[in-house]
C-alpha cells in the first residue's frame, strides 16, 4: 500500500455507486481500499482499475462480522476518508415485514457502518472525512419500512458522529441518493421500477458517478466547514409535490 498518499476506505466498493466512488477517489489522489464481501467481483473490478494505473487495494470482509472488521482496520495505515456505502435493500409490504427483516437491514445499513466508523475514528488523522450513504427514502417511502427506518437511523448516526468528531476537525456527512442505476435495483419488479421512475422530476435515474462526484466534494480538503449535513443527490425527488 502506498502510504505517501492519504488512504480512503470505501465499503461495498465492488459494485454500483461504491465502485464508481473507488475509481473517483483513486483519480482524486487517494490510495483506495475497496471493501466488499463478494470476492470474485471485488478482485475483478480492482484489477480493472489497477490496469488503468489507479491505486486500489481489495479487502474481502463481511461487514457484519465485527471481529473481522476491527482486525482489517487495525492492519491498515490510518484512514483519512471513510465512505460507508455498503447496504442492502429489499421490498416488504408494511403488514408483512418481519422483525428479522428489520434486523438484517439494521445490521448492515446502520450497525456495520457504526462499528467501522468507531474503529477507523480511533486513528483517523485530524481533519479526516466520513461520508455515509443514506437514501432519499429516509424521508418516507412505501413497501420497505425496514429499509426506510435503517436509513433514517444512519442519518441520526451521522449527526451524532459529526458532534463527537468535530473537535478533531473530522467532518461527517451523509448523502441521500435518489433512484440510481445500480444492481441493487434488481430488488424492484419492473412495475415497481416504472412507478419509481414516474415519480422522478427528472424522469430518469441517476448514475453511480453522480454519487461519486458528491463524495469527492465532501471528502475534499476544501470543504472544511460542512458537517452533520445530508446532501440529496436525487434529481429533485426530495422536493415533494406531485410534479404536476
Ligand atoms: N441504487 C439506488 O437507487 C440507491 C438509492 C438510495 C440509496 N442507495 C444506497 O446506496 C448504497 C450502495 O448501493 P448500490 O445501489 O450501489 O448497490 P449495489 O448492490 O450495487 O452495491 C452494494 C455493495 O455492497 C456490498 N455489501 C452488501 N452487504 C455487505 C456486507 N455485509 N459486507 C460487505 N459488503 C457488502 C455488496 O456486495 C455490493 O457490492 C447502499 O447503501 C444503498 O442502500 C442506493
């Protein structure tokens, strides 16, 4: 690992917006650690980026394995930019969702991010940056109450972390993506995807690179006075109203 460069760690980095963020931060000059649980995909994508001359390393870890997460971080140099992006999404009707559905959503979308943040924060240099990928859905959405609640929880955790870490100049913000064209959308039926697109003021989904661009902004040294905020990158969906 190139320790002359600042280290960025991106979870869920093998796919979707995490992968776009890994590439973007490597192009921004970070030495990037891509963390994912899917070994083959992570190895293939990291190799592709390395072949482009980018400084990208892989760590294959299930982020819900707390001991593995803590030892992975302890074996790394101090991390300057942490992006908690890994997440799971599925649909359940309000009257059918189970407590296990809630536990699974919270386990990765909140608790894994909080565990990793705590371990990274121990040695993060002053002035470090943390970005949590929430979702516009935390404002409210139908057919996935467990997901909505877990994303509202990571926004709360973002605000708590921002208060705790501000004395060290470590800034913590969340991004709330709207509909972004990534593999996670396979959890939606074509009908549900069509319904979601119909609600987009822009009429189309965003690209993973739209999120990577926002992460790049929030982790840059120039954004020194923004903390505890939620940046919506959603093509206007959070504006509300029918659009009529
Ligand atoms: N795509 C969207 O429309 C959308 C909208 C709002 C928010 N989000 C959020 O954005 C984030 C990224 O989603 P995406 O759309 O790029 O999805 P994706 O499915 O393409 O990528 C998610 C990645 O996280 C990894 N991951 C999941 N659980 C893990 C675990 N326990 N340990 C290690 N890695 C794990 C997966 O292997 C995968 O590579 C998620 O938090 C998601 O909730 C997505």
